C-alpha cells in the first residue's frame, strides 16, 4: 500500500526546458506505428520527449502511420515534423506500412529511434536501418493485447524478431522488468539494455488539495481494451457500493472494448454510478483536473511495462491500485502503488478499493522520473550511439 506521506514534488509542465548539456544539433527520426491524435503511452512518450528535443534545437521527425487516411500526410507539431504513411489493414493493429521502409531508405538521419516492437512497423524499420547502417535505438514499449491468439504467439514473434533486434545499436527498456523480460525472451545480454523510465510530469491543479480530501471517485484509467481490466473494476463496483454508497466510477479512455463495457454497466444496473469516456490527448490541464479529483486511480491490467497513465496519477499524488503483474508489480514493490492479485475476485477488488478510498492518503514522498529527465537520458543515448559508445 502507498504510504500516507508527504506530497510528491511535481514540476510544472510548460515549455520544455533546454538541456543542461550542450550537444551538437542532430537529425533525429522517431519511428512508431501511432502518434497523436491517437491516444496511448507510446504516443505520449514520443510527444513529451520529441518536443523537448526539438526545443533544444534538434531536427526531430516523427514517422508514423495513418491506417484510415484521416490525418495530414505531413505537418509540424510543437516543433517536430510529423510524417504519416498509409498502413494496412485499416481496421486492424498490424500496421503493415511499406512507406516506413521507403522513407528510411531514402532519408538522411544521424540516429533512428524505433518506438515499440509489436507491429509490422518495427521489422520494416529494423531491416532498413540495418541495410543503411544508421545508428539505431529501439525502445520496446511492450504492452498486453486483448487477443488470446496474439498473446499466445508473442514468444514466437519475439524469437523471430531477435536476429533483427540483435543488430540494434542500443536497446532501451522503460523498466527493469522489461529489460529482464526481453533479455530472456530474445537471448540478449542484459548489459545491452539501458533503462529509461517514462516521465511523470503533469500540469499543476491549484485547487487539487481541496478536491482530494473526501473524494470517493474511482478512475479506471487506460485504453479501452479487454486486457486493461476495466471490466473487472465494473464487476467489483456493486460490492464497493455496498461498502461505500457514495462511490462513483469513471472509466477514462477510448478504444474498441467500449461497447462491451457499456453493456456490462447496463447489465449490472450501474448507469447512475459509472461514466465512460476519454479526454483528448492535447487537453493536459483538463486531464490533470479530472485525475486530481479522484480518491483512487485503478489499473487492473494483465500486462504493463511502465504505464504512463499510472505515472501521471502518481505525479498528481493520487493513490493507485494495480494488478500484481509485469511492470505494475515493480511499481508496487517500490511502494508507489498498492497491488491486488491478477486473478482477484470482485470482493477482493472491492475491499482494496474501499480501504484506499477511506484512507484519504497521498503517495509517499519520492523522486518520480519526469519528462525533462527522460528526454535528457534519451539525448544522451543518441549521442552515445552516434559516437559509438553504446552498450
């Protein structure tokens, strides 16, 4: 359980701060299956790190996909050039995008940073960078999946990807758990990994302390996928209401599992107590205000490496309840969250939520990683791989 201790010092998020270390201007290409306006941890990571690098004077390009053809093929976003190529199929998350390979073969960059490994974008980019001999960084950003088949073949997928990954100049993990996991699954030396956690910065909410006192609002946060566990929070909510009749639940996210979640709310007759909906990624102050009003933030996911959503809640001093698994367990072991067993039943989940809500505590005083530090660490990795000093 998180200790009711002094508040975490949270840095105001405004303009990205310049680097404390003067470095040469570099041409940086970040490659990812998705970027804003899509929502998710990788998208947030790219935006927070990339805009800070651009503010330091680097030439930052984000190469991503647009399966539906709904967004500009090229635009400037907060100092970064964003290029989107077509991906197939439009309604699946495979992201087969030959344009990724073509642009990598024809462009000129000092370093290529591949963000995420689990779609067709990663092998296409890895093949191109290997052929070009460009210094390459890969951050795994691993996550779960709602498809049992996709989960079942992850081991095979990683084994097949391992030869390409072994040629990467520098491997980055967002948690020690993730580094250990891929070192084992891909038979790569653990020394080849550097750990750079996601940041935890959020805008300050001046009235936050007033809202936090007696709140019985539970926020279940994360993309609306089955593996994120929102349905388990909803199933436990009738039991929580028997303990705390004034409790309310907000499921904060968007995604393909929304219809099933709404049907479950209706089946359990929880409409007066539960709301479901997302906040656009650009509305950071609004997100901070909503999270600050929560008595408890919950993420009962089956798999997370180092969830941005949890770090944001911790930055706002909100107690967090997570599943005892993957990178979530690492956060609980650090005393930042409380955990419940992955297979906990409704009564166990309700008991844990009630105890946390009644405790009215904040997270313990600790130095959380922030995006300025994350960007500085990433910039250091870039300089190392360009100068040939990587692990």
